């Protein structure tokens, strides 16, 4: 059940002006005085030219990555940036400093691998351009590999869909001072178009930009830019170092090495899209590039004698295509019909029939089955089932038709499943040979007390069996495969079963005290990964920051499940999966991973809402695994020590320069469609003129002149299909500031 609090609502108005050849989207957040402790604006102009804040990541015992981005109206080809890092928040003891450069090739992002640091120490860092300072960030190095460490604590997060809600979980973690780092297990951004997966009209300010599904390098850069303007995301990056891996949505849904479920030929070449996504990821996140392969994400980070952390890539590095559930393909036409049903029972029944039968029945046959099932369920809901028999509800002719359709569908499904089972399972991989060898060697050679694998998708099986209706008069309507235990997620380790078992056998025989951290599934699980009925490693799965889980199901569907089974979805999962010790399917939040010499424990914290800004969270449950054992037991929450002073910056005290009235965040050309996105903002009401010039400096067209803009953030999309291929200059002026950026149209 969702919890709502009587807080002031954060208002957002989106105005879209569609007029060829351009479209402007304005996102405005009116100021509210009720909650001054919250940042109300995604574009805090006092931060300029560091509008995207600061970040740090990949801490080692003597170094850490620090990050920012420079936003200037007229940037030079190379911008010189000063950086410094100190042992105190006042920067009286600067321990290292230097200069670096950035340019358009890296989207004006800045990454510095700062060395000469002490182990297991909190530091404070900042940047400066043209005598203007950035926010100060707090970071922390890891202990030296041979150092004795009593306690480590990490916040574990994943699946942060911007348009699925507010990042309250991030803000709650930012407010903590008892963690060493944040481990993000992927789906940091989502690729979907505005209004797509996770979007709600009740949160109009949380729509994606660009509005379309992201494909090009420019698309990915704009999407990261909008995410990184979120104040809660900025705050968690400012307060804690990040250790990240990607999952699928940094690329496209259900991605693998050679493609993705959410990619087809009309969207261009997959390898090019993958390169675009990787480049933007390494530009916008504080992750260290690998010396052997600069875009390889899997790596090991050591934290003293206590922990070796293996961050792996189960998505892009070596994964072969998912085999699917083997029940056939879905029908978009039938799903459209199902979702058009106004009656909730019909809506649920039609969707259930499509999921159950797919292309194993024809369109009209599925309608027939859906109507029969809806008829039976309606009698059940009306409380008449006990007084009626099958023959009173269905005629002999109808019974014969039902039997014929059930047999037809089940024979087709059995044939498909048989084909799947006979495929060469040994050729399927989720890691790839090179990464698998690296992980095996790392685990067996590690001398750390705990070996922890930062992993994207679940290793523990996750399934259901619909056998609770076997005594009901309408049980003949339930497909036989649904009455058996069946895996629900086609995208996890359990559809790469040979490699999963290979890794479990290797861990059992060559390592000890291994634990797995998992994201992806959007729900909370405390699980034991078993082999032949014996526990091999514990698995701690984090709920999503915002991405939908069962909380997106209508309340009547949850009620219907409880009505028929006299249980909850969480209890149902635990009953059908004895290796899962706790499940919460509607919660959002994170967990604190607390590591000590004698045990490893996950403490789950759930937020109260993602529908409005409210960073409060509460402890729900803790599960621990003791040293030299495999088995989870519930436990009270752990307490950690302070890891450094919380950073509160007063930029006005550091910077005397007046913030620019107009800021250009980026100009990106979509070469496939001859569109250009101009990403900019004003800190007060002003007028803007935008023009296009050719490479000789001749005016080609005036997009608009002296157009009034209120304070806020804008995206201007230029439709330039009428222009010839070549280089052009986009120029804009408010009368005082001018900018020009070169773009290419192919």
C-alpha cells in the first residue's frame, strides 16, 4: 500500500510549443516556501558553470576519481579547469591539486584520477574555472589491501528511472554519514521515450528528455544531463563516492552483446548504439577507465583485508542472446485490445490470456478463451462458486471448445519448450570466457575475508506455481504449465544455467565467504543461492530507487490475488521459493551492506513515497550471513560510525562573479534525422534569438527572434530536414551574451 504524507506538492508545468521548424520544451518549478530544506530547482544557477554538480568514484587506497562538468555559453575549444583536494572541509590543508582540460569531445565533462592520497581517509575536493569555484564534494579512499579493517558499510542501489518518481532514496542516503561508498548495480538511466515506461501524468515534471527513445551519442548525453540536474542525485554524488556498473537500460532493455529486446534495425546499427552508450557512460560517471580496455566495466576494488569487491558485467561484455521463456511471441494487437478494456476483470483476463497463450492460439481463439475465463472468475468474485458446478456455467459445446483450445495451445507450448531444452545450453554465456576466467582467478586468489560480487541480475531462481486452484471447479481453465513451478524472469542467471552451475561449483571448491549483490528486478529479496539443495552463497537484492515493481499493479489486482489465495504476493513468492527468506515486491529504497570479520549483513531501508519529494525512510528488515557458513538469518539493524563531515556549501561566499543570465548546457545534432537539440536555461526572464548559418557564415534561417523566455530550463529541438548535408553553425543571443556551436548534418 502506498503511503502519502501531507507535504507541500512540488509543482511543474510543461509547455510545449510546436511550430515548424522547431519545438521548445520548458520545465519550470515554481518556488515554494514551505520546505526550504529541499532544493526546489533542478537548475541552481549559483552553481554555474558547474550546473551538474560534482562527483567521485572508484576509490582505491591511494587515489580516487573526481568529476564535474563545465557549462558555458561560449566555451573555448579547450577549457582549463583547476582542481584541488584537501583533508578538511575548509581546504586549509590541500594535499593535491592541478590543472586539466576538457572540450566537446568529452561533452565538457571533467574526470581526474587524483593520487598521492592516504588510505581509509575522507577528503574534500572542488574545481575552479575563471576564478569561480564548484561545490565542494566529499569522498573517501579505501583501506590498503594488507590493512586490518573492523567494519565497512556501503549503500546498495539500482534501477533509478527518472520518470517513475522522485529520487528520495538517493537523498536519504546523501543525508547519511556512516557509509564508505555507494554501490550502484545498474540502470542508472533509462532509455525510454517520455511518457513511456514508468511515467505518470501525476508527475509531469519527471518526463524524459530527449522526448524520444535515446539512440545516438547526443541522445545519451542529453539524457545523462537531465538526470544529473536532479538535486537529489547531485546531493548523493556530492556526499559519497560511487562504484558503478551498467545494466541494460544504460543501453536498451534486455541488452546482450549483440543486440537488445528494445532495439531493431530501424534504430540503426547495434554496435554503434552500444558505442554511443558506453562513451556517454564513461563521460558522465566517475568510473575509472581500464588500462587494457578503456570501455571495459568489470573490475576489482579491494578494501583492506576485509573485502575484495568484484564488479562484474553480466550484460554487455559476453552475454549471448536470451533464449526467452519458450512460449512464443506476444501479439501487440491483442495486447492493445486487452488494454482497451474498460472493465477491470476483462482487462486482467485478456492480459493473462495473452501472457499464457501468446501465438499458440489465434487472435479470435484468445478472445474466446478470455471470455470463458472472465465468466468463471466473475462467478467466483460474486461468491456464487460454491453453489454452482461446471455444467451449470458451461454447455457441452462450450466445454468441448475449451478442451480443444487448451489442448491445441498446450501441445504448441510443449513443442516450443522441447526445442528450447534441446538447444546447446553450453554455448550460452552471461559472462563471456575472458570475464569468467578473470572472476574465477580473482575469487580463488583472494586473501580477503569476504569476497563480494557486484552483479546485475538475480542468481537465485524466482518463480511461481499456480496450483492453489486445483480443487476449484474452474481449475480446468488453468494451463498445465502454470500449475508447475516456472521461472518468471527470462533475463537472469537461471536462463544461463550451465554457466551459473559452473560458477557455483567453482566457488564451492575454490573459494569461501562469497556473497552476491543484485539489482535489476526492482524488488527486495534475501535469498540463498543453492546447488543440489545446499546453500553456496547468500544473495542480497535491492529494491529499485523508483522503477516500477508490483506497486504499479492496480489495487484491485493485488486484492484479487489475496482474495483467491488468502495470502499476499510476498508470502506467495516465499512459499513457492524456499530459498528466498524474505521478499517485498512493492517497496522502493536501498540497503546498507555492513561487513565485519564475523558476518556480512544487509539492512533494507524503504522510502515512504516516490510520488512527491520526501527523503524519509525506515528500516524494514536485516539479514546476516555468518563467517564460514552459508545461511541467512534475520537480525536487528547494524550501526556504523561517522565517515566524515556532511558538506554544506555556501557558494556565494566563495564566488564573487555574478552568475550568467543565460547558460548553454549543450548543442547536440541527431545525424540520422537532421535534428538538433539545444539544451539551455535562463536565470531570469529574457529574450532569445536563434539562427542557423552555413560554414561560410551566411545566414540560412532564423528560427525565432527575440522570443520571450521566463526563468527555467529549456530544450529546443530544430527540425532541419530541408537543409543539405554539411557543417552549420547554431548561433543564439540574448543581446548581451552570444554563443555559437558547430553541428554536422548528414
